[in-house]
C-alpha cells in the first residue's frame, strides 16, 4: 500500500473505527446475533476492526496478518454468520474511503482513484481470507457429518445368538442402499447371523426403488446362507406396496419387530416361554 495512504488511514484510525462501530450496530437486529450481549457484540467488532488495522501497520497486505485468520476461526466457532462479516467489511470500506476523501488537501482526481484502488485491494484480500476460512470450515463440517451419517445410517445390531436387526431410518437413496448392502453382508459374516430383521418403521416412504433395494439386499444375504425378514410395515406402507404391484412373496414380512423376532426365534429353533411363578 502507498505509504502516504497508509499514514492517512492510520491517522484517521479512531474516526474510522467510531463511525464503523456506529454503522455496524444497526446490523445486529438484522442477523442471527440477537442472543449476543451488547458488550460482547461491541468488543468483538472492535477486536475485529483492530485486526484490520494491524495488517496496515505491519505492511502485510500481501499475506494477511495471521491474526485475522485466527480471529476468523474464532468467529466461526462462535457462530457469527459470514454474510454479517462481509456486510461489515463493505461498510468499513465505504467509511474508510469517505474519511480519506474528506482529508484530501489536493484536488487531484488521480489521487482519489488511487486511494479507492488501494483500499479495494486491502479489503478484497481480507474478504478472500474470510471466505476461504468459512468455506474450509463448512466443507470439513459437511465431510464429518457425512461420515457420521454413514456410520449410523445402516447399523447391523446382533440381538440374540444368530439373530441380528438392521433398523432403517430416513430416506433410502442409491448411495445409501449400497451402504446397506455392504453392512448387511459384512455383519452377517461377522456376527454369524442366520436371520436378519430389516426394520423399516422409520422409513417414511417405500416406493418401487426402495423395495427393489431391499429385495436385492435380501437376495444377497440369502446367498451367504442367511435369511431376511422385513418388519415394521405400517398399514399405509402395505397399501403403497400393493398399489405399486411390488412382489414381496419371496420375502417374509411382519407388521412389527416383536412378531419378526418371534419368527426369527422359530427359524433358529427357539421360542419365548413364560416362566411359572
């Protein structure tokens, strides 16, 4: 940054900060920051604007001060929305340009253009860092959530010797159906299951595609020496299956997990008996 422009910015630092804090205070009610106290709100904004001026004082515009990056990470952790930060930077740019314009002693238009260009470059670099940090955080969060959902979306749970249950919750798409198939086959081998109960109580819609995936999974399990029972068929799901003409004749079904468990015990030559008092 031009040394004369830098000095002028620093000379008017307090004026710029005061004007900016006054303008930025108007944004609080327009964003998801109502739960933040006025003191925290003002202190955080002041700390942020101080970080901006640090990049000018140190002459580190080419590589934005690491303090800005670290402070951005804090903002992300605290849940400050990116749209508020970028809006605040736009207001900061406007106030800085206006303040420097008032300080001009010469009436040289080229100087005004240079001032605007320098400030544009300064703020744009900071905006790029902010967007990169927020984008990286979102991508990492989405990745972790996706991995967690994969781990929890289709667990095979051994409940008795040779009997396992796979509860399905939510919509089943092609990617998830593949995961269900993999977990079923791996779980049957690992737990030496003879009967697997696929519980669709938590599946909101069973259409032709979902039924096809479930039938495929059942056939795959049969090939490795086990049997599937489809449980949790609600009346509306049963009606949908009939209306769609889905053939489940080769796939044992039960209305509830309890009835499915009774069938599974029979298939493994066991039964539930009441103990006498």
